[in-house]
C-alpha cells in the first residue's frame, strides 16, 4: 500500500541520508 511505500522511502532516507536528520535536528543526532 501507499503507507508501505512511504515507510520504505523514510527508511531509505534515514539509512542512506542519515546526515540530513542530524543537520535538521542536531539535538537528536
């Protein structure tokens, strides 16, 4: 379903582009 696709994309971004969340949320990173 659409949710599965969104979840897949979210994981891909977190795994391959994990540096972005750290820049956006340094406190969490």
